[in-house]
C-alpha cells in the first residue's frame, strides 16, 4: 500500500494523505487543528482492511508522521527562542525531504547488506565440537608402527630429495626476431619457399615472430612475397637488388 492511497476523513480534512501533507506544508491547514493520532489510527485501519504490510510504505509513513509530530511540538513550545517557533513552509518541506532521504538511504544499505549475506550462502561455516562418539574412541596404533626398523625407514624416506617437477608443459616458448631472421635468410639462400614451410612444426608464438621477421626482410629489401588467392600459400622470394625505402 502506498502512502498516496491512504484516504483520510478528519475533522479538518478529507482526502488522500499526500494532499494533506502538501496543504500542511503550504500552511493551508493549521497543525494546531490537525489531530495526528487520527491519521495514525486511519492508517492502522487501512492496514487491517487490506491484510498486507508494505515495509517500504510503512517506513515512509512513520518518517513523515514523526516529522509532523516534531514540527507540531516545536510550534507548541513556548520560550525565549522564537526562531524555533517560526518555521517557514520551505524549511519544513526541506526537513521532511531530508528525513525521507535518510530513511531511503538506510533501506538501501540494509538491502545491500542482505544481498552480501545471501551471496555467501553455502560458504559460511560454524565451528562445532568433536562428536561425542569420537571423543570416547582411542585410536589403536597401526600394525608395525612401533617397530624401530619401520620407523627408521619412514624417517629415511623423508630425508630423500623429491624428483624435480618438470614445468615444460606450462613454460611459454620464446624466440627472438633475430633468430627467425637467420632462419628465413637460410631458406632464401636455398631459393624461394612458402610461409608454411618456414613455420613447419612451430608453435603459435614462433609463427607470430616469423611474421615480424618476414616484414623486416621486406623492409630491408631482402625479400618479397606473393599470394595468388585469399588464404592461399604465401610464396617468398629473394630480391637480387635491395629495395630503397623512403625515409
């Protein structure tokens, strides 16, 4: 149930609650004449008749009623400080708005904490004492564990250095452009070749570096290449006279 749907039938006002709030802020209804207890009772009657409770709307209603109660109590106070008794409608509206924003911020924080708590569902654990049947049980020693020879053999195995673990399956092979340049120049001296021949059996990193090496040969005017069709073989040929590169 939203606050706007709450209809009131009071001595000084009849209509929706949000309209009553607007008239109070505009000073068209005197807070002295408004019985806020009747507003609360009307809200409770509405909740009972609807049979459901919206926590967000209820929180907003409580905040607004609390703000109106405080404003009315200030108006009823008498003392030397007249500024507390002189509350402009704009100031009252700002105070009500600040209360509503605070309530919305706290609700958002509570929702965020609830989401974090629910995200840990199945991960949280609690410590528990050892079951009673295990606390009463005495573990028997393993057969042969008290034999000095068996104990010495076990300790001796701990002193042996374990075999080195091979990391070749996770190492990233590295090859330099200079190495691939040497390889490609060797192929050029024997005549033309295709790019597939230059990278036969090579890994992806070597293939990528070979592309850079081939571009370097072209930049230096040592080689050129042809490709008759898309995705076809790339034929690489040596250039007798070095090309002159501008710049």
